[in-house]
C-alpha cells in the first residue's frame, strides 16, 4: 500500500495485489427477489476518502473484484473462486483552494477461468468467468458560494477481447440560495454499452429533478424522475429498475429549538407514484407518514404508517427478458414503531416491531427487532441483536414451465404462494486491553426458509390462475454462520499487527426441517465449517522522515 500527499490538497493512494482476507464478512441473506443483494463495501481502500466517488450514486465498488457467477448445466459442476483477483488500484482525490474537487480511480482485475466438469462423462472444459478488466472513475466537482456545486462524473469499464464494454457519464447540480432557504437538485445520466461480439450498442438515459424549501418549521419538496428502458450502469454501479417515470412530494414539520418535552421533533408526509413507460400502468404508489422525536433524556422514538392505496403492477418479478409480463400487487396498510435509548448509558436498547396487511386474503408480514447493548466498563462492551421477519402468503416467482410440452410455444411463468420466515442472531463484543491493543468478536447466524403452498400460472392480465400440473419442490432453506475473533495492536503511528481467526459455513437446500435447533446445529457442525487463521502486518514508512 502507498499513500502520498501530492500537495496540501490532493492525495494519491495505490495498492498492488492486495489481500482483503481480513475484511468483515458480508451479511448474506436468502434472496428470492428478482434483484441481486446489495452489500456494504468493507475494504478500506474503497471506503476511505471516497466522498467524491459517491456523487450521483454511479459507483458500486463491490463490482471491482466481485464474487463471480457462472451458468452451467444441471449435469456440470465447477469450483468458483470467492472473488475475482484485483491486481492493482490507484486513487487520487482532493479539493483545491478554489473549490474544485477532483477524483480519479483506476483498478485492474485479472483474467479468471475455471474448469467445468461434466458429472456424467467426466469430460472437462475451460470456462471464462471474467476477462482482464479495467475499471475507471473520473469526478470533477466544483463548489461555489460554500453551499452549491455542479459535478461531472464518468465511469468506464473496459474488458479484454470481445466482451462487453460500458461507459456512463453524468452531470449533477446542487443549488442552494444564499441563506439556504430553497434548494434545486438534479441530474442527467447517460449510459452506453458496447457489445463488440454482437456488433451492437445499448444506450439509455436516467434523469431527475428535486425542488424544496429547506428552512423554517414547515418544509416541502417535490420532484420527478425518468429512466429509459436501456439505461444500464450495472457494470460499475447498481441499478434495479428501468423503463419508468415518476413523481414525488413531501411535506414536513419540525421544531427548530428544544422544547419542554423534546430535543428534536419531526413529522414527515411522503408520497411517490411511478408509471411504466410502455403501458402507463402504475408501477409504484406509496404514501408514508413518519414521526421522529428525541426526548429530554435523548431517547429516540419513531413511528409511522405505510400505505399502498391502489393496485400496482410489478414488471420485474416474472423475470421475463424484456420485462413484458407483470404481476398485480394488492393494496397494503402497514405500520412500525422504533425506540432507541441513549447510548451514553451503560445499558441501551433498540426495539423495532412492524406489520403490514395486504388487500388479499391471508397476505401480510410481521417483523421484530431487539438489540440490547451493555458497556461493562471503558474497556469492555457487548451487543446482541435478534431479528425476526415473516411474510404470509407471499406471491413470487418460482419457475418457468413447459405446460404443453411444446418447445415452440412460450413457457408459463409459475408463481408460488409461500410463507417466508427468517431469523438473524448477532453478537459483537470489544475488549480494549489498552489504548493500542484490542480484541474484537463478531458472530452472526442467519436462517431463512420459504415453504410453497400452491402454484399458479401468471396471466397476461397480471392475475394468477391455479397450475395443478406443476409439482416441483421449490422450497428454500438457507443458513449462514460467521464468526470472527480478531486481535489488533497499533504498535506505531499508522502501523498495525492484526490476527484473525474466522470460521464460517453456508448451505442451501430444498428438503429440510423447519426447526431452529437442527438448522443451527448443522450451521456450526465442524463438517460444514471453513476455518481460516491469518496474520497481517502493516508498517507505515514516512518517506519524508527517511529522507531527512
């Protein structure tokens, strides 16, 4: 690792063949949605000094060295690496005295291939997971009047050979009046994908605007958004929904100074409606009323109501290539409550129950979170968290089914009625031996399962009809266990020795027992656990001190 101060304003950082083996584990979940799970970035190089690169929400740095995926046949097997190897990365960032912020990021990952084995014949073939790839981000952000800015950002992904290349550019503005009474924000994003092997391009637009009053007790805002069908920034960013336009509005009231009963108090009304571009059907329609407050003891209370007052149409759940099929989503009423006690006390508690009821017989969900924390002393603290969520009679994608055994006709999209249950238990602790040494413990067990009770064929109208000929077992059971025990010693300024013991397991199955004890015991069974022990030494060398 190299960190160099180019001048008082700009810093250069570089890494060569980095090892992220001690990076915090991901909180993986059972994902039955049509979209990938978004993970938090935990690698220090991609979290430190990255404010400029977060402009416009175009960069999802987990794409760099991401976990690979490979489509193989049912009678094939392959052992995939945990991630694509990062060869090097360089980052320059800073802001001049004239208010110009400059960000430059470039990273290179290696060509990665695996052997795929035919389990019937034993024949092997080589499959490319990802060609050598260069990731690049450039940001120019000009501040003026100390409270406004205009920004240009470009992301580029160039792959070796005939693989797809991607380029996304954006212009952003954040304008505020001199006294910060009104704001105007907006963006225009343009994506261009080049498919060299197909000789085709894909171009799309994503644009939005937001206007608001930002001073006083009463505040309001409104905005609009348009996303074209072919907008795609997923090579270096993350975006789930396209081909829609929508509008939002909000109205809020807050106290500006503490009162007899409250240090802070805020009530917010928020409404959003979006429409699918091709059909004009309502894709989302939500109304939220939220109240947040902190009393004189600095205990926080929040509660709210969530409404979906009309039927909406989900164009993504069916997983059709062109998003042509849609599923009707019923009206919904939900509510939640949140309490968080003052963390300055030795004992603190977070509590969050919630529920939602749909306008469909027996359909809804409940959730509950409790997180007690106790600080035994200035050296030792523990925190435990328990989360429970259950969806009743949820309707979601299950499979594609050739109902008439005719390869020339379109397969049916099979939807399943299912109950989805999940439990998450986490335990974290820290013991500071002194100001330079500490021991940290992080444990997480996540268990989620989905049991299907009926199958339906999706109709062109968005309704569903019973499909009694489909009998596959598409139940899901997913367990993941992670335990990290680490020791850290900052033995000199900027220099650290860290030792980590990690054990982890993860398994997915269709046939299972739905009791907690058998799933937990299997998750911590040594036959399933992977054990890792690593030691990392980082020594900071001050070039100027050596030179002197």
